[in-house]
C-alpha cells in the first residue's frame, strides 16, 4: 500500500498506453488519480479515478484543467508528466508549426504543470514529480528529430529541477522508456517526404525498424510498475530506464562508454540507414 503522504496523483495522457496502465495500477493501490485526455470519453471508468479534460497543446486548457482538478483534489502529492505524441518525417519538410507542437506538448506543457504544482508542494513540504521521457533523449530517432529533441529537453529540465530542489523534500524522477508495445506508433503524425527514392527508402527503413521493435517490445504495464515503485519508495533513483535488455541495459552503457561517432554509426546500422 502506498505511504500516506503520496496519495493524490495528477497524470497526463491517461486514456491509453502507459498512462492508462499507470492509472489502473495506481488506483488499484489506493491512490486517487486525476487523469487527463483531450477526449474525456476515452478516459477509463475506475474507482478513485477522476477524468480531467485537457488539451496539452493549448496552454489555456492546461491551466484551466489543472485549476479545476486542484480545487477538487485539494493538493497533489504526485505529478506524472506522461502524455506524448510524435511526428515522423524529414526535418527539412516538416512544417515549423509541427515542430512547435512537439515542444508545446512534450516540454512546455509539462513545465507549466510543474510550475503550477510546485507552490503547494513547497507549502506542504513534500511531493514528487515524475517526468516520462524516452530513450530517444539519448539516442535520437531518425526522422523523429523534434520528438527526440523535446524528450531530451524534458530530461535536462528534470535533472536541473532535481538539483534546484535538492534542499527540499520534493523528489524529481525521470522514467526513460525504450520501445514499448503501445498504439503510440499508430498515432504518429506522418509528414510528407521529399519524393526522392533514396530518402523514401531511408524513411521506410526507419519506420519499419520501429514497427518491428515495438511489436516485440515490453507491454506498457512494465512502465506502470516502474512508476509505482518510484512513488512508493523513500529514495527513488534519479533515472529509471525501462525496456528490453538491449535498450534498458546495453544502450545506456554504450552511451557512457562509446565515442559519439561510434554511437552514430550504431544508430545508422540499427535503423538500416
């Protein structure tokens, strides 16, 4: 059972994938979860679960939704920034508004929620912030450069915030999943290619590599279990990598030991580029 000082949770992206599994697991463990979705009809019907309409791409929606949830909950012990979506295509043909959307969804909205939740956490002298990033923060995915860059930015925000709050009892944790078998790839926005045969081949190769990897990847409940562990132990690690053996163990080791040129060579081979 969860400790008494970590009972109320604000969770983004609760209608599918990692967020849905997290909502199920936390409510089953006695947490009260306020979970967001752009489409409230897609949110689960669970005991202790409270749906929050919120479009993370719209700053006003973020503030309104959080204010309403805070009024109902009183205060939040845990903030979990989980929601995410990606765009796939060559950076040179990707509309600038699509790049902006990626950073709004994956960086600016989580940062705004952190700014909104922190004052009450400071007042109460406790709290936890969990940011769900991606292994793409370390190993950028070709043709998903804005997504990878935004996840990297959120990772750096998490590290910096943890240092900034090191004189408080507020804990800041990064959950860094590798490939996880969800519908995430199905919902990825495709951007028009350059209509050059070689670039079409490279894009197709990168896309199919991701499809194969996700089909063989762990289920999202593994990430939910990792989130449950960090919110219920006294001293969680700063970063938790979740995924298969290669992505969770070998890839982070390679990032520490291999020169950047070698890492990029491995990435090209991995995606058959």
